[in-house]
C-alpha cells in the first residue's frame, strides 16, 4: 500500500520544502520507492490538468474539480509501484478555498469529502508549526528582494477578511490559514502530526523528529524498505 505524506506549515519559510526533500532522500535510502510531489508541480501533473486549465480560464477552481483531480491522483498512485508519496502543500487545499472566499463550514465539508477520496492512501499530514512572522521574514531573506511585495500582492487578491495589504495583515492571514487547516484536519479525523516551533529548529532536527513520528504510519502502510526511516539520518 502506498502511503501519502502531505507536509504543511504555518507560513512560507517554515521549512516545508526542505523537510520534503530530506524525507524523500532518507526514505529512498532505505530502499523505498518515493515520489516527491513538489508544490509547484500541481499545474504540470497530468491528474491536475483540469485544475490548471480551469484556473487559467477563470482564475478560480471549483470544489468538484479539486475532488475529481484528487481522485485521479489517488488512482494513479494506487496503480504505481511507489511506496511513499511525499506531497509539499498539496492537500487539503485550504489556501485555495480561502482565496475563493469559502468559510469554515464549506472547508470542513470539503475536507471530509477529500478524506474519503484519499482513504486508499491512508494519508498522514505533517504540520510544521511556529511563529508566522519569523518564518515569513526568513522566507523573504531566502527569496531575495521583491519577494515579500510579490507575496503580499498575491494574498491581496484573496477573498479574505480583513484583506491583506501589508506584512501585519499577511501574518494575520497566515494565522487564519493555520487555524483553518489544523481545525479542518482535526474535525475530519485526519492522521495529523504537528511539529512545534519548527522555525526555531535546525533542518536536520526537524527531519529527525519527522522520521520518528512517521514510523508508525510507514509500518501501518507496510512500506518496509531495507531499513527504517531513521537509518539514513
């Protein structure tokens, strides 16, 4: 059985992509077949073609389109020889839903439907928690001049209240996104692992913690490589 590990975080800069890359390397080193689904790949993966086309055409994506694309993705994963899929900010699509103006009730209902679709992959969500302002500052430093203005401009087009116009309101939005994501996952009874204060930890320490907490999920899915996830750390 293929296991889906989806990694989310409290803000850009909290270390999602770094953790995904580290997990991919360490799990592959144990002999597992790993598909690293990078965040930017959603518009190029064939299962999400309809999502990409609808977004380009209308600037929005319908809930039914997201569900159908996810079902196609699950079918492709089940048909593959992969042991683990590590997805960087793929599901549960909360930022997309918030951007389109959906509230908690709709997001909860959508997340419950999504859980049913994802059930064949026994998904586990790893959430990197931490201070959103600190993480956003780290992302701005990493990405360079102009990135923070671009990011605030992107959020400014989201249908959220209060609207995003500066760093302070961007942090407020990120707190909302965090609460919505964690709340929907918990109410939907997702397998959820939260790594606290991730922005304050070194990348190798975050990886070590993730390797440890993911062992039960990997064992439950029967994804046994030549060793265990911690062997390659």
